[in-house]
């Protein structure tokens, strides 16, 4: 069954909360690009030390660069939420 991208956008990616989170992630990336820590196509992700979902903010002291593979795999609780 093909993926319904339009419905996915309407139900999740297009919500105001998702748009705000995406804007914060983009801002964090731009901040570290200005400092020269990350570059386009370098395979690194910008990580929030204290996640946005746990009350973290997008300030330079809360950001670090990590390889994408390490940033996208993290321990989860049995209900699927982050530890």
C-alpha cells in the first residue's frame, strides 16, 4: 500500500506543534553552522542536550553535534517514550 503523504502532513507534520518544533530544530542547525561546528552534508545532526520535549531550549549551551546514527538511536521506555 503506498504511503499517503498528504494525509500524513495534515494529521501530523502540518500541526502547529510540529511546525514549531521543526522551526526550533532548524534554528539550532543554523546556530551551529554559524559557529562552524556542522556543515551541509557532513552527516552530523544537531542534538539538544535537554530535549525540546523535556523542556529544553534552543540556546548554544544546550546544543551539540553528533553523528546522525548516534543521534537517531536512543534508549526508550517500554511505552516507547524517551528515557
